[in-house]
């Protein structure tokens, strides 16, 4: 894949990082040091990447040419003089993107409701998980908590995100295991935390169960393992968390291009969305099965959240194209939702067969009835 230089991003973003020395990367993924040279992997630490550097990486979302930059380029081009920055290329017109087939009338979902982010929320919804009993677990904006809602939109509780001795943290994504363990990714501190309930702390307290360069998307696979995407390392890690929240040595799938979201795939496999790329498919033995868009003749803008419905069909949100697409086991892809979305991110299917979409564009969770 051809890579676009970081210098083509807007000047104000580069200026934000260059203004203060401490805004540079403080810790980086294994294999790269602050000079852009090869190193051995750093030891795990609670703070592995600076907030501003990760924010800089997130601004890749605005590069609608759809090419990713490697961590090496991030480090090398932070030193590029501002005077040498070219203007960002114009946005790619929507007409240049291929569109999947429109849904037939019997597949077009019906909008049941729009659930706003709970009062006090400081941003749009992002990470989304639906438990087997139909509860929605939500991360939103810069809120240091996980909101728990029912499908009517009532906020049942908010799980405050605080690690003793380290302070508050902002959860990026959330997943819930079959045993009821709530797991969140902490992008800023490079950690994965789990909520443990004890008799001494019936409301629960957060325990760090893993450290990675840049953990983002979370899911639980068919075997109950926690899946974590690692944006900087280009990997998906599979964690087995024991009853006392001890973590066994994770297994990793490497070689991905900016993995952001992950979800269970058909037949015990998994699907990983790459920012401005494709959706990578893996089988139950973690063998690569190819890229969804290439296999099904579909061009993604920027794939985001992924989930699987009861029939084993994949559902993928696309932030750039503002739509949600269904990929049945056989046949062409179907555009399920192509109107009324601003920036869809997390998606989930409920036990009742409904589709739930976290739309950070207008700050609402959209609930659709799949017909």
C-alpha cells in the first residue's frame, strides 16, 4: 500500500505537536525509537504514548485519500519544518467511491429510536457492546466512565473509570464477557482494564490486565478470549483472563495496517477493520482468510465497528461513507443504512434482532429493527 507523508496533514495539527517538546512521542511501539531507528521492544508501562501523539495519529481520519502512515513516518516527520508543509489534498468526492447495492424493501431496517448520550456526557458515542440480556455498554467522548443503558435509552448506571494509584482514564472501547466481566481499552495510557467485583468493593474496581502500545477496539471471541486491536503495533492480541484477573501470555496476529475495530466473525473467526483500508478476516484457527472488500468487490471509505448477526453475516460501519453494510454469507453486499448517519462507529446486534449504531456525528445511538 502506498503511504501518504504525514506532512500532508493540516498545519495546525503539526504545530500542536511541535510547539512543546513534551508533546512528542514519549514511548513508542516495539522496534522504533524517538530517532526513528530500530530498537528492542520496550518493557510494558502504564503510559506508553503521549496523548497529543495519539491525537495526531487520529487525524489520519481526515486524510480522505485513504493511505496510512507508519509509526516510523510519525516520528521522522514530526521534525519537518512547518514552512515546508504542502496543503492537504482536496477531499475525494463521494461520487468516486463505489457503492454497494441498495437494500431491497424487505431488508431495509426501520429506525426505532435515537438514544442520546447520557446527561453529562462530553462527546459523541464511540465504543458499543450489547450483552446477552440486551444491555448496552457505551463509551463516549472524554467521559471517564462506561455508561450502561437499556434499549429504551434509560441510563441504568455509569461505571466510573479509575485505577487506584494511577487516577482516572478515558475508555476507548468496551466489551463484556459471558461471565459478566467488563473490559475496556485505555488508549492514552496503553492499557487494558477489567472491572472486578469483590465483597470489599461490591461496585467493583478496575484492574489493569494488559499493557500495549496503543490498544483500541475490543471484542470477545467464541472461546471467551478478549480480542484487542493494537493500532501502532499493527496487531490483534488475544487475551485469556483468569478468575482472579491474571492474564496469560497473549497470542498475536501481526502485519495489519492501522487496526482499529475488531469483532467476532462467522464460524468462530474474527474480523478486523483497518483505518482507511479493508476488513481482514481470520478463521477459527486464526488463519488469514483474506480481506472482505477485495473478496466481495466492495470499496470501503474507512471501516469502523464490525459485528455478526444471528445468521452469521458480517455488518460493518463505514465512518467516511456514513453507512452500515451487510455482508451475507452468499451474494453481494447490501447497504443496510445509507441515510441519517453522520459518523457511525461502534455497531452491535441485540438478542432481539435489532441493530444498534453509535453515531458520533450527531451524538446519538440509533436503534434499527432488521426486517
